[in-house]
């Protein structure tokens, strides 16, 4: 799977949130400064060419929808981060975040409970 550029990822976040949308619908969801409609349209076309978006013709307009689920992209992106920054070690990654965020014992217990419940 291809890693998306920052603005492409922002656009995909908007589509994942809305599920189906016209270009004009996602612009308000993008961070400031808001890109011009034509810039977003160009990036949407690129995302469609990359296989992230599909479209349906409604009248004379295109309504776009995500083809790649958010969970699939998140999983891929996380694997890249773990590989690039933590030598493919999830324990190292978790230890880093626990230390950086000053997680307390209760928060760490909650994380362990989430992991245990997710596996069952």
C-alpha cells in the first residue's frame, strides 16, 4: 500500500468520516488554510488513480467514496512507523509512548485490558 502525502491523508480522513461525499462536502473538514476547490479536485483524482477512492456519477457530478478502509490504512501506516522508528518492535513503541506521555499505572492497566479484550 502506498503511503499518502499529508494533504492526501487529510482528504482521506474526511472521506472516511463522511463515507460518501462530493468534493464541496469535504473542504470544510480540511484544516486551515482551506485549499482551493480545484486543488482538492486534483488530489481527489490522484487518490482515485492510486486506488483509495471510487466514484459514482449522480447527475453531472461525481460522488466519491473510500475504497480502502480506514483500519487497513491505519494498520499499514502503523507497521511503517514501527519498522522505521522502533526496529519492528511493538514493545519498544509502547514503551516509548508510555514514557513520552507520562502514563500512570492506571492508564497502563487500561491499555493492557484493551489488548486482552481485543484478542478474545
